[in-house]
């Protein structure tokens, strides 16, 4: 097990325990305070526990060597886990939004504001602390970045709740506000659902891009293309074809050079020299690279 895999397991274990504690706390205080918003927070944390356990199991499975069954590695498991994780979160958000709409049309619900404020304050600080801890360890791990995203989202949920509950405490002293307060909690859930739904949608989209072997971002492509173009011109190739995809910290690069009579290449050793030249020029572009360089005199094998 390398250093990155050990780090992933340690951080994911911390995340699992943290999410379990906050899930139990939010559901308990949500029931005591009668707050649908805290229950929403608790359900989100409960999903985080399940998702973090999935990430932990995936990290352990990926650390096992099995090149016969997985000749290209197991990194595709990372975006798969991330996609499943955020689909579960999306279901919670949609379900909570539907429940809040029902409450709005049935007279709202009273809540114990003192308990809600106290829990939201502690939850906001603690969630930001965990998110910051994971951010410092995340490096190029999709699993850890997804964990950090979960905790940041939970921190924002708790922060919004804290601001709203404090505002509601102030409203209690405003004449005529008693009729408004029961609607505060479901409105918060609905507003939070609408705002935060973009996070799982974005993460699911990114995970699908990797699962479908789509090209990486334009800036990364441009850097690699610049190096390939330099090799093409330096050695006198007729043209080159570049294909790229990115899965987690792995960057897959396939380059096909079309050889012409004037190309400065005549032996296999020359080809290896060109491969090494390109490899050196791609150092520092992104994490781990799987570089495949092919040579042909017929462009049909490159297209």
C-alpha cells in the first residue's frame, strides 16, 4: 500500500466517524426541536456515512493488485463511487424539497428555536473544521475531493440554518410574527434544496465525464498538444493524432505520429528516444500518466 492509499484510508475513516456523529446529533436534535431542516441535515449526514463507507471500501479494493482482471487498473471505480454517492444525496435533496412543500401547504410547523440555534452553531464550526482537514490531505484523490465537497456542503447547510434560526429568534419579538414563524422551517428546507441541488448535479456530471472517457479540460489538452506539436516538428513527422482522457489522478495519452521519408527516425531505438523526449516534456502536466506513442506510415492506422 503506497502513501496516497494509506492517506485516503485514514482520512476516509475520520470522515466516516465524523459523519456518523453528526448524523445522530442532527436527527436527535431535529426530532427534539421539531425542525425539518435539522432532520434534512441529519439525513444528509447519514447518506454521507454510507457514501464514506463506500469510498473506504473502494479505496481498499483499489489497493489490491489484480493486473490479470484489471490490466488498466481500477481507477474508474473512483468516479463510479462519486456518481453513486451524489445520486443518493440528490435523492435526499429532492425528497426533502417535496416534504417541505407539503408542510408549506398544510400550515407549516412550530420549532424550538433555542435548541436549533445551539446545534446549528456547533455543527457549522465542526463541519468547516473537518472540510478544512480533508482539503489539506486531498491531493489528487477524487474520493477525498468528494468527501471534502460533502463536508463543505454540510457546513453551508448548517450555516444557513444558524442564520435563519437566529433571525427567527429576533422575529419572535416583532408583533404579528407568530403567524409567520411556523413557515420558516419548511421555507429554509425548500430554499436550501434549490440552492444545493447544483452541487450533486455538477459532481455527477464530472464523474460521468470520466466514466465515459471524455477528453479532459481544454487547458490540459493545450499543454499536451503543445508538447506533441514540438515533437512532430522537431523530428519531421508528417502529422500527429492526439487522444486523451482523464480518470482520477491518471491521465491517459495516446499519440500517433505519421512517418514520412524525411522523418528523423529509422530504427526502434530512434522511436524509443522520441518517446522519452515526449515523456520528459510532459512531466508535471498532471499526476500519473499512461503514455502510448505509436508510429505509422499510413494515416488510416492513426485516425
